[in-house]
């Protein structure tokens, strides 16, 4: 049997059950690439997001990473992006260096999630992709906390409805503002100190940054739970999610690969089964 994927803008893709799939999450700080072989995510990599890089520069970097796992040509690619100026560059890079036309997560693509907000087109692709992955794995109601450039909180119901969320300044952004605006305060590592009360400036700052942000996260989650009864899971993802796994009173799961998993689910949902020759 042959599976054929079609995007609104691109050609059909012949996809087989043992396909090798490239998934790409384009964020404001990092671009995360992953390789699926069948249903298994075999590896993933992070690149710094640089808006002035060309398709060739991204292609050379990505090809070197992906070639270590993709032992045969790719059968397909899917991209979730919140950086529109890079979409053309990423599309060209995948087409030229990997020989496939990528499917972008955008209006018209089947996600399986009904978006019940005032303006659905305002919702970032990464947030919908996270909801797809979380609902696929745990059902709902589920809350997803994504510790990225901004920290986002999203809610997907048991009926696969995205009903809205919260956007807060990211942890790194908050810390950078403190470093930049307070001339006598040093730059410190973001980490959990051994106690809340510090006896020197560095620990004072680490405590304020860490426990202050933990209070923001748990405070918002507590209020969400009051508005959304019977929340089944609170799932955290993003590069800094593991910092709060053991301290948060509300986070149940940490899944750094949640967005890549959601991209794979969406790719599968956009396959069209067609009969053909063996």
C-alpha cells in the first residue's frame, strides 16, 4: 500500500509505512530538528535561530546532523514555525538539501484540534502542535506549559478543543532584563539555590529568579485549574522545563520532545490513503 500526502501548496508525497520523516520546530530562540523512522523519534538536534542565515547555511548544518541518522533519503518533512520571515528559507533548505517539499502547519492543515478562540490565526503553530501531542497521549482536559522564549500555557479539552491560554515573559527574558537594567548586579547562572534566603548577591539573585518564576508558573496553573475542572494532566515542555519538574506543585509530566511528537501526529493525520500497485 502507498500513502500519499498532499499539502494545500505543494505536490503529493508518496509515503510508505517505514518512512523516514524530518520534523522541524522553528522557534524564536532555537530551531529543533528531529528524525522519525517509522513511529520512532531516533534523534533530535537544536540550532540557534538566526534570521540572517541563508538556506545554504541552514542546509549545510542540518545535513551534517541529519545524515548521521537518515541512512536513506527522506520520505517527507513537516515544519511548525513561529518565525514567518524564516519560512521561505526553511522551505528552500528542505527542498534543496533533502529533496522533499515540506508540509507547514498552517490554516487548512488537519490537526484534529478545534480552535475556540477569538482569532484562531493569532495562535502560534507551536501551541497547537503541543496541544495535538498532549491530547493524543493523555486526552483532556490537559494543560501544556512551554518554557520557550515566552512561557505559554495552553488548554485542550477532552473533546480536542483548544480553548485558550496564557502568555508570560520567558525565564531567560526576565533574567536578561534584570542583568541589563541593574548596573551593580552580576550575570548569574539560572539554577535552583539550596535555600530561598541567600547570604550573598549571587544566591539572592538566583533565588529571586528561580523561586519567583516558580511562583508565577504555579500561580497561573492554580488559577487555570480553578477555571477548568478535572484537569487530567499538566505537561511541561521546552528547554527549561526540567528546572521546575521537582519543585512545581502542579506539573505532572515533562516531555522535552512534545512539539516534535505533535508534528509527527499532524503529518500522519494529513496522509491520504490511496490504492496502488505494490
